[in-house]
């Protein structure tokens, strides 16, 4: 059997990309990568420290480098929330992956992002979380091949929904 296309998860910070990604990879017998963790490993420091010390533009360049060198198949990839701000990288990913937008409404994101100042989020000076949400939402919608709403769903329900929408119910014998 040929190796499966990647599944790339996009969405706001706090939408559940890392949590859902791990579970989805396990359910589909795929590898899992979290691009935020790859960046931290390459820079040998937490995301927020990279942003604080080097700035947003530096961070976005590192993120783009990571996105451009992802494996080409067989991996569930949780991207950073700012990945969609990098059109070259996103166009590159579109060729090797099913892109899934985990759509969370603003109220849920606000509730989950209690640590906005320390989480490692690319946020322009003077901008609020609401500004970030409003500014990024069109980018997520633009790149999404599939959109899954996360409100009122457990991570397991989200995984099941993604697998069903992509036709990847490996555990039911329906392989690509």
C-alpha cells in the first residue's frame, strides 16, 4: 500500500491542533509532528523566548524553514497558528497534504488562551487576541481543504470527524 498523504492541521492557537494531531496520528497509524516543537528544538529555547529575543519576523522565518522541510507523506502535522501567514510554505504544503482547519470560535479561544503573553504567539505590538482572531480567520478558511468545528466536541469526536471527512477510517478497513 502506498504511503498516505500528510494531514496538516491549521487553526488558531488553542484550537486543539497538537492534542487532536497526536490522537489522529495514533488512530490512523501515522507519524506525528508538531512544528512548534521542531522550532523550539532547532532554536533550543521556548517559542516565547524566540519571539521576545529575536522578534516576530525572525520567528516566522524559522517557521517557514520548518514548514518547507516537512516529510512528504505519512505524517499528521500540527502547525503553529501563524503558519497560514506564510503563503509560500502553505502552497508547498497543499501539494503533499490534506489541510484541516480546526475552527474554534473566539469565545473558546479566549477561554483557552489564558497564557497569551507566554505561549509563543506571533502578535504585533498593540494588537489584541480578538485582532489576531479576526485577522487570521480568512487565512485559515483560504487554505482549508476540510473544516471541522471544535466547539462542543471532544478531541476523540474531532478525530473521528476528520477521519470520516478525509475517508481515512483505517480502523474500519477503508484505506487510501
